[in-house]
């Protein structure tokens, strides 16, 4: 076996002495239990970890059970409160759209509060969750600004009730019967059978005409006669037509009067009061009856005319 040089041999001796001293110091600082763990091979860190996990499990299980009980009771109470609100709205004869909207809104709010309460019982801090939820809500609100305006408009319509389902309304270029009031938009159906979807923000912030809000409505009809016609006789014929129509109300009384002296005709206006549901029936029938009566009585219905005078030039 080759012998080490003197310097290397001295270095090896010093290294061995250093390791021995280190082990000796470590054993000196350890107590008997720790020495036993080292000798027997037991892992103190693992034991501490298992003990901590056991303690956490023992303390977490009661919280989890309480949270489950609170969640179960809370869901039952939320459902009961939702039914109570629906019954109260039914007693007040609220609109179906308003009833379903408010019930759903209360149900969602109660469930959100219940989830936050359960998180707090378990030990999850709800403040961070609420902060994140608020930031996300702000971002979504800015992105959906128009949609939120329509939502607010729907709430205003449902609460203030400027119109209801089956009302005939006119708003700008839109006119027709209201078929459905939703949270974000309203569905209108005109006479042509089309479906018009109008944003609620427009209906809530713009002037509109509700033609069927009142139980009675006035129908205005214009009957034109030619110049030279006996106006008293024409008005008697019109009065007979009005009196014979059972859908025209006696009170308020109908008015028949000359309203315009046109370029080629004398216009006689009829102001008739009818029930709202009979409006369009009378609107179509009265005009046909006027034409037939004028034709039978020999009353001339004029049309635009122009007299042209020709003058022969001198030769």
C-alpha cells in the first residue's frame, strides 16, 4: 500500500479529528430522548406533523358539522322566506313579472349571505373573498354598463308600472301590444305580427303613450263632404250612425262638429267614446258605415280637384 505524503497525511488526521469533534458536540447538546430517536431511527418531525394534523382534524370536524347544519337550516329558511314573499305579493295582486323577479332577487341575496356565514364558521376569512368579489363586480359592471341600465330600467318599469302586459303603447317609432316584460328588455308585438324587442332603458327614460291604460278611450273620426253639401243633413246622418252602434258609449256623449274647411272638402269630426277593448272594432266599422250611409243618402264624398282655366291667346 502506497504511503501518503507527510502533508496529506497530516491533513487527513486533522479532518478526522474535526468530524469527531462535531459529532461529540452534537451528542453533548442532545438529550437522551433525542439520542434515542437517532439510535432507534424514529423521525421526530414526522411525529410532530402527524400530531399537528390530528389536532387540526379534531378541531375542524366540529366546525364542519356546525357549518353543514347552518347551511341546511339556512336553505330551508331561505325557501320559506321566498314563499312568504310570493304570498304577500299575491295578496297585493302584484304583476307576475315583478313577483318572480323580487322572489329570485331575495333568494340569491340570502344564499350569498349564507355562504359567507358558512365560510366564516369553517375558518375561511370572508373579507378577502368579498374584496375579490367586489373588484370583479366593479369590472363586470363597467363592461356591462348598458346591460345594467336595462336592468335598472326593468326594475323601474316593474315598480312604477307605466304599462302592463297586453297594453297598447307607443314609444318613438315603436308601437304595439306589450307581450312580455323581462328584466333587460320588453317584447312588443305590432299589428303586422312582427316581434319588436325594446331595451328597458329606452322605455324607462323616454316619453311614451299608453293607449289602453284607461278603461275608456276616445276615438276620433273625420268624415269629409263636398262644398255645397247641407251640413245639418250630413250631421244628422252621422248622428244616426253613431246612435245605432251599440259599442259607442252614451256617456260621455259623442260630439259631431265641423273641424276644418279644407281645399276641396268640409271636414266633420266625430269624437266617440268607447271601451278600450272595443276601440279597434269601432275604428274599422265606423268608417265603413259612414261610406255606406253617405252613398245611400246621396252625400258626396269629395276628392282632391284642381280647376284649370285655359285662355286662348290672341292671334
